[in-house]
C-alpha cells in the first residue's frame, strides 16, 4: 500500500511564500557582499498536488537568463558565506563538470534528458547540492536496468535541495522527499518548479526527523517503499545513530525495500558509519567515482 500524508495545503502555501521571500532577500544580500549582481528570479508556482496523478511531460518553459560564474570578494567575505572549506571545494568541483553549471544561489544540471534548476541557500548544509546527490542522480540515470524506478514508490531521506528526488521523479517514480521542517519550503519549491508537467507522478514533500516518531508518522503497516534514497547524509553531525535507526525503519527484513546510499568520505565519522552500515545491511558497492561511493543495500534476514 502506498503512503498518503495529510498536509494543510493552505498553510503550507503561505509558509512557502514567506520562506521564498526570506531566501530571496538573503541571496540578494549575499550577492552584494560578494560583488555579484543578484540573479534570483521567482517564478510563479502552484502547490504540488497531494494525490497521485499523471502529468504530461515535455511542456516548454521559458528559459531563464544564466549569468556567468564570477569569483569576487575577499577571502573573509567568502568565508562568511561558506561556513566549511569542504563546501567551497565541492561547489568548485561540481562547477567543472560538463553537466553542471554553478551561479550564486542556483545550480543547473542536465540529467535524465531534462535541465534541472536548483535554488540553493548557504544558510545550512541542507540548502546546498552535495556531490553524493549528483553522483547518485547520474548513476540512476545511467543504470536504469539495474535500478528501475518506473512506477516504483521511492522515499528520500535528507533530501535537502531535492535534486535526487527530482531525478527519481523524472525517471517515473512516485517520490516522497523528506527532510527537517525548516528545509521543506525550499525543497518544495525546487520539486514543484522542476517536476511540473514533466513527471508521471507529482512528488510529495513531508517532514522527517531522523529517529523521531517514525512509527507514528510512517507506520510500517501502510508505508511501504520499493526504494529508499540517501545522499551525503553522513557528515560531521551527532545523529548517526538516529540516521541508522531511520534506515532500519524503512528497510526491515521481509520488506523488499532496497536502500541506495551515496556518500563522499570527508571525516572519520564517515568511515565509522560505513562500517556500521555494512554490518547492519547486506551491502554491495555499486560504483566509486571521485571519492563518492554508491551502495545498494537490503535488510539482513
């Protein structure tokens, strides 16, 4: 049985509009600080539909003007907006990829035959696109026979900006993207903007805090997923036990659920979690590219 989640559409729409205004103001300030003209444009949008409905792909949308990448500002200014040196390294590395272009506040990807525009913010880790999401998105696109998402129920944990959920939707999956409540407005915006008129099913967005109220909010009797996706969810934080418990909840023995996890090793905590992960699940390393490992896992019987 596929999951259904009741959401207050009116309240969510209001919160989303308020957050979009705050995010735009933040990016404008960020642009001024780094001497880069603001490139933020807010397209009109509708709230994503709650029911599972078919969409008509291929709608032409007006292409936005893309400014050139510029690197201005002093080192102190850049540090103000990039709280971790790894962010700078990862963003610059992705900007060199042929399928990725980077501008302040937005990234553009060409995946699954579609151009995807991701609105970012430098306020938190969850508002940036990380290499694991890019790598797993490209893997899913290029390995559709191994991982067939067509008409499958897919859950993403720690969805962040939503790139991976968008790609899964474009590949024909019925997607539920989850993250912390404060991440949801930007996540909802990105999914709505990139999936409307392109996907078989309208992606859903709901809050999920790792390890909290899992059975209450996602009861095992009614919430079954064919695939659980996770990308760069293991970094320098103190919630690894809760993350592992969340993976266990959705990938129980006998559930038939497959877990796809992509991770770039940055800290010793990544190594320790990988060891725990392998001890808890039947795990296969599908590929390793540019320090990003992609695992396929199922629950041990």
